[in-house]
C-alpha cells in the first residue's frame, strides 16, 4: 500500500469525529497496515512526551520498529538542555526506538514562544522529510488545551484558532499530526508515570514567567480554579472548546458548500458572498488565501471583509511581493514589482497611483468640530491628517529604515527601522511600503500616526488628508 494511504484514512476519520477516538483508529490502522510507514514522536523529555511514547508503544506495539523519537534541543539552559537531549536519547535506546535530534545553533535575536515553536516545527519538518514520514505524534494534554484556549481568547482568535489544538490535523503537505493525550490532565500523566516508576525531566523555565503561557499556567489557571470552587475548570474548558469546534465545523461546512466547484487559483468572485454571515465569509477568505500560498492573518481577513462590505476598491500588500486587488466584484492575487527604490514627486489632489501598485488619495480639508473629535480614532494604517501650509509639496518614496521620523507626541527624530516593529508592519511587507514626505520632511508612513511635526493643534486648521488604498 502507498505511504499516503494513511492521509486518506485520517481524512476519513476526521469526517466521522475529530477526537481521541479518531487518533486511536488511525494508530490502529498503521499498526495493522504494516509496511514501512515511519511514525515520528516529538519528545522533549518532560512528563507529557515521555508518557506519549510509553502510552503509544504499549497500546500499539506493532509501531515500535517504525517509530522514531524526535528531540529538538533549544540550547537555552546550557547543561540542562544537553542533559534533556541525552536523557531522551537513552530513553529511546532503552525502549528500542530510533532517535533523531537537532540543536538550535543560531539563536534568534528576539526569543519568543512563537519563535521557538517555529524553530522546533522546522526541525520536525526536515526530519520527517528525511525519514519519508507522514505522521507526527505530539504530547498535548488537557492542561495545554486550557492554556492555549485562554491565550487565543486574549489574542481575539477566530473559531479556527480557538478550536486548536485538535486531536487530528492534516496539513497541505500531506502530513498528519496526532494528539492522543487530549483526554489526560497533567496530573493524570504524572500519576501514571510514578505508578510505573518511569522518570522524566523537569524544565525549570516552565516555572519562570517570561512567556504568556507560563503566566497563565502558573497564575491564571490556579486562581481561576480556586475562584470556581467545585467546578472542574479543565474539563469545562475542554467542553467549551468542543462547542467552538462544532461551531467552526458548521461554518467550514457552509463555506465548503458555497465554494463547491469554484476555482480559487488567483481570484475570488464575491457575488452572493456579501449576504453570508461574517464568520462564513472569513472562512472563505481564509481558504482563498491558503489556496494562493498567502499567510492567513486575522487582520487580513478583517481587511477583506471591510473592503467587501464597503465596496472599497483598491490594492494592498499581503507580503512577499503579492497584492490583493479588489474591483468591487473580484478579489485577485497579483504579483507586482515592489520597486526596491522609487520616488514620486509633486503628488496632486485626487488619486495618485504609486509604483508599489497602491493608490494614494490626497485631499485638503478643514478641521471641523466633528472631525477634530474623531481624528484620534482614525485607522492609522490607512489614513492620516497632517497640518500643512498652502505651499505644501507632497511626495512619496519607497521605505528605508534610516529615514528620520518624529513619533507622535515626541520631539526628537528616530530612524524608522527603530520605530516600526513586527506588530506594526511585518518585515516582509516593508519593502513595498511608502513613506510620504511634505516639504522634504517625513510626514507619514502607513501603520504609524502622523509625524509630530505635522500634528493638528486646533480646530479650523486646514489639513492634508492622506488615504492609502
């Protein structure tokens, strides 16, 4: 049987029920199937991943000879990190399982939980490609689900994000992730390991509160459980997540029916889409972006929804030289030359096409009382009001990190590269970003408030309104 058969089988199980039962059916299928399918198990050496390996190999002994333990050494804790790697290596040997590891050599400048997760997942991908494996098992359990749900609620995730992690996930590269432990709590796992006299490694950084997950684990959840009294917080959060999963599945079903027979390669025709609920429209937009290899971000989905609702034609960057053009009826993915170095002088009133494919609308307005009260609430990513004189000369230049910019409310200038962070403008999008100058001084860059040099100080002033489309 072909190696990809497990992907088809997993997809069929998801249609029945995406839970730990579906995971067990997939593992049983692999154990019965035999052959050369390699099954990878992520193992840090902590209690969850050690229990994952023991649990799976005891329940499905036919997988032992095809199992490979993957360990990623983050190299953040010196000898302790190396000790974790050695511990997992010996554990693998004692259990008759193959072992593969990798050490993080060049630490990113800004170490975050997301960065470390990305480095770890890149290792898993490389290892699975080398092993021709389609299956990765992960040791997420109930406590992890509760932490992730609270984290994503704080980040205003949609139903797809709030549904994660799911028991069974299939990715576009035809790899399957299985999480067999979602019915276990951390305490369940430790109790079972102690009863079997199985040791594990303790990561001391889990008790530090540098990352949001650790703060939720060490402070928020214990206090929440204490406040809830006899309510089982972990079980109820799992039940809430299940409700969100069902809602997300319903939205995905409606979106799938609407998309049936439609080709998403390069364009999306919206006739009829505007009458659907926002959640369904966002799901359709997400499928459209994914089909065109564009990262799906909540802000991007909101932007597409807004343009459709307001029939706001225009073009905007989605990174890596790609843009979404909207003509009022179709969203189209286009690749444009971002022009690494360009300049447009003497921008005129009305709409001005820029070399990056976007449009700048330039207007002179008078600051009325209503406008004055609303200026602080404008979308700084799309518009700015700037105090200018009658002889203002406006020009646009391609982004450069060394341009001097006076932040709103500040007096001294700083380099743009020191002001703009990833949350304001992702690095991949900056090359196509314009900087607008008035009389040779940097006035505004989309994503930031207007420069303090052009701050509106009182009602009645004439102002320059720049709208970036």
